[in-house]
C-alpha cells in the first residue's frame, strides 16, 4: 500500500499534474496572465544569475 502511494506521488510530481490543476482552478484575464508569466520569468532569471555568481 505505501509503495503504491509513493509511486503514485512520484508520478504525479513528475508530470506536474498538481501545477496544472492549480493553474486551471481559477480564471485569469489575459493581461493578468501576461503579468504572472513575466514575474515568473524575472524570478527565474534572478535565480539563474545568482547561481552563476556563486
């Protein structure tokens, strides 16, 4: 039982199912969607540049 649950959790995480469900659970206006996307891109770039410095 535990083994099956662990396998299921791993599979769900690998396929980003939870992220998809959260993204579709509410409606974002196109403009808001663009802002969120831009914010995530900025966050990714900051993280990337921080890693390069270290």
